[in-house]
């Protein structure tokens, strides 16, 4: 979600990549909640951090869940590393509607955080 939301709000200011520690597949509820706000997620796919580590330079590495922050490998040439802790929506319990509500909540939290970060004149200091 974060990749798609940063692409949407970044306005081309960033080359945006995302990856996971143990990627599986894009959760269908992720696709659903992004579609609800007009983001086409059909080109998203789950990638491993190993696809990028040692092969690319990143100005920012942003982790969005606690387990990722704890287990994220070091990207030696990263200028700024940020951690934005959000609940993992895939861990939501309950009915299908409750799970969908959890994905919407996390989507909205990530989107608000991205917008605030992009609007912050001291963005580099975070």
C-alpha cells in the first residue's frame, strides 16, 4: 500500500520501490482498498529486499511495521532511514467486513502519514 500511495502523492518526485522481508503475494484486500480510492494495483507485486540490497542506492528507506524495522537489512548507502509503525492489516481478525475495515484504516493512516511527510519542510530531519 505504501508504495502505491507514495507514487500517488509523490507526484513523480521519487522513484518508489517496496519490498518485504518474506514476501508472498499482494493481499486481495490491499488491491480492494487501493481500488476504492482510485489506485490501480494491478502492476504491484511482492518483492524481496534482496532484489535491491547492494544493487541500488536509496535516499530514504522507510519501514512501515515493527517486524520490518527489526529485521530490515542494512542498506549501507541509504541517506535517511525512517520508521513509521503501522499495524499489519493482514493480521486483522474477524469477519470479512472487519478485515476490510482494518485494511481501510491502515490505508488511511499510511496515506495521512505520507501526505504529512511530503508537506513537511523539515522532511529530511525525521
